[in-house]
C-alpha cells in the first residue's frame, strides 16, 4: 500500500512506527458461550472443581497481573497471547479433561477451526470455547460539543471553492512527473470531494470491519489506524483475505464514488505524462488499473510509517506495474521515496490535503514512507465541514 504497509524488517529505521507498545484500540477477547462442564475452567458463576485447576488459574492470572476471586467474578483476557498462555498452563496442569481454545488464528488455514482433542476419560464431544475480538470503534471526526447546529457553507467558502475550480480549469491540472511512472497531482481533490471522502470513511470506519490499530503477535503496534475496503490486508502475514483475522469481520466494499475518482485520476495522469514526456504510448510508462482494494489509514499528529514496499499484490499485478493511487486529506505529511531502504538517500516531497500521488510502471516497487505529520496544516474549510480530527487521512487504491 502506498503508506499503508508496515510489515517489520530487521533493517527498518527507528522511527518507522513498526514497533509501538501502546495498546490503544486493543482487542478484548471474551468467551461467546458458557464454558463446558468438566473442563476445569469456570464461568461467571461457577466454582472451581479441583484444587489443581485453582492453582493453575491462580498462576496464570498472577502472571498476567489479574486478581480473580474464587466465586462470582468474570475473568477477562485481553489478548490472544493471554488466552493461549492460559490454555498452555491448564493443559500442562494435568486436567482430567482436555480443553481446546480456538481464539487464535491459524495462518495456514484461517477459515478452519481446530478439532477438539479427545479427553483422557473418553469424553470426545466437549464444546469448543470460542473467543472473538471486540474492536473499540474509532471515529476520525471529533465529537461536536453541545447541540449540533447545521449551517450551510458560508458564501466566502463557496466563492473560494468556485475560484479554485475555475483556476484549475483555466490553467490545466497542476502536477509533476517525479520520475518515470510516478506522478504527483497537487490540490487535485476539490473541497467537496474531500468532504465526501471524509464522511464516507467515517461512516464505514464506525461499522463492522472499520478502523482499528493494527499490530503484531508480540504486542507491537503501528502508529496509525487502519481500515481495509474490498479485501483485508494482514500486516502480520502480508496476505490478503476475505476476512480480518483479528475479529473475522468482512471488509466493507469500496464506494462507487471512489471508483469514479480513481478513473479520473488515471486519465489525468496519462495526460500529464504525455504532456511532460511526449510519449506516444503513455500506458507503457504508467499502466491503467481497476482497483479492488483500498487501504485507509488515519495518522494522528505523531503518526509515521517506515520505508517499505507495496509488494503483497498478485505477481501478475506487480509484473505489469499496475499503479498504487494515494489520496491525502487533512494535515500535510512528509513523504519519502527511494530505490533503497535508506532514509539518507531518499527523496522527500510534501503531500498536502487534496494531493494525489500515483506510482506504477518502473516505480511500482519503490520504497516509501511517512516521516512526520505537519500539525495544523489542514484546510480550515475542510475542518469546518467535517470536524476531522487533527491528523491525516490517507486512502491507497490498488488492483490485487
């Protein structure tokens, strides 16, 4: 993804944002159904059946900093690793009934659940204990204080937007070809388009499969919130799928208006490349594509992302150099790009609200990242219309 990828690498720079221990928006795992009788685990109102199980649970709880009472208190496990560590402790405590806990995701077969083990007492139909993540919703827009008053855009805002539109039409699209296959369209998205994008992303982000803070099994977190449209991208494995492993949510679809904007971007990028290079076959330099994936990132004021490549799409897509198209909305960002994963050798460009960056062809696999978000640089009219949080909203489109 253009800025959306954050898979770890031993050579990633210290500021990369790939290791962040803040568990904001952390997933919370809870049993969906009562625990099976005889399993040795207790439910909300159950008592422990054996002293051995009590010791095992006490040991597991104390190692996690929990302090469960003997009766009437519900044990909450906050991470998959915690669930797995409890299961290991119990199984090694020689319980009379084996227990299968299937809250973790098997990367090789994510859609299949593990079969419950046979118990030593011959009981083979124990109910599985299912756990699922509860993702706390993240709103990219600040809550309105007091009773909301709906005001129409001021005449000044309308006139300014109209002047900008006329100026763009008269002068032609302002853009630069940064290198073969890499185009920057400055101030390309109108204020109206940006407002629509923010509102659409907010609505999708608060629903199922919406924004969450991606991370890794060891607890490290990325310095951003992420939502996938069309297909899910897993930063832990680098794989695309139809479900999000952390909570089995189905990614929302890509809004029709987004497709229309991407189609227009490709057309105008081809015109710019032809104008700047005089090439007769611009698609050899910058191929066309029809997106079926959009990864939406929201960077807070401290957000960043280390140098990386977007190389998890199909080999055919990468071989053809089908481009990544990136929309920037909100605060400006310092964007780096290079042929190597070396910050000192990378070139820098500022991506402002409304800018669109396209890279494909021979530039498809460039290393790129975000070093900093420039605070209080978002257009005031955009903030008035949307109440967007301080930070940067970034959408990256690509064809799998």
